[in-house]
C-alpha cells in the first residue's frame, strides 16, 4: 500500500470474516463437491481399464494411452483424497470450537443466574431458618409424644391383681369341667329286693337250674348297669 493510500485511508476494504457456522457449512458443501468428483474419477478409471483390456495386445498404442489417462485420473483422485482429509480435519476442529463456545456461553449464563440467586440470599438468614426448622421439629415431636402417652386411663390398676383374678377364673372353669365328667351315684349300694311270691315246694332239677341261671343273668345285668 502506498503512502497516499495510508494517509487518506485508501485501499480495498477487507470483507467481514464468516461466522463459525457459515464456515462449517461451506466446508461441508466443499466436501460434498469433492466426493462427487471422486466418484466421477473412479468411473473414468474403470472405463480406461476396460479400454486397455479391450485393445490389449491387438492395439498396444491405444491400450497404453488408456493406461496413461488412468494414471492421470488416479493422480487427481489421490490429490482429492488429501484435500478431503484436510477439509474434514478443519471442519471437525471448527465444530468442536463451536460446541465449546456454546457450552461456555451456557455455563457463563448459568453462573450469572446462580450469582443473581445468591445475591438474594444471606448465609446467616439460612442458618437461622434451619435452626427454626429444627426447633419446631423438636416441639412437634414432644407434642406427638405427649398425645400418644395416655394419662388417667387405667394406669393405677395393679397388673398382679389382674393376673390373680385371671387365675381364679381359670380354676373355676377347671373345677366345673371336672364336675361335669365325674360319675353320678347309682344303685350300686342297693341290693335287689327279695321276691314276694313263694317258691313252689318241689321244683324239678332242670327247672331249678334254669331259675338259678336266670337269677345269675339278672345279677350280671344289674352289675353292668
């Protein structure tokens, strides 16, 4: 730049630098264009290989020309591979930088919000509030314990006296059960009454034996009753 241009501010104005997102988009578009170029060159290489095979030893001149063109296409393909690698590296670097910038921006906003929230708080007030909460919790526990402890509802009753009364009731019940199963007095102490009718003077021997058997049967029946 000349001295005159420096004094009067002449010269071409530099364009504004693109944003990170604009640069990333441009790199992606360039990648897509180069990939399409690669596909085109690969088809050309395949076509030249086919031509070389077609002519073969029949027309070595045409076959050699086809192989030379194939070499040129392969050279261009290798060049595009290197460019794509560089562009991919640059695009990933820009994407990482953009991500880091967004993360830092969010973290900065969160830090400012936290600072604003803490400005409305006082540490001493927080400690006082926590002490009040603990005190009220203690009062609530005392009230709950007082309510759950009955006063004047049978505390003066002696448990030993109650146990003695329960034993007496159980003994009465046992005595009642024993009386229910005990045998009742029967006619065991009474002898059978003597027959009121007189026996015949003479009784045949077989008849006498039958009477004795009948008496024994009556006696056994009485004893079993």
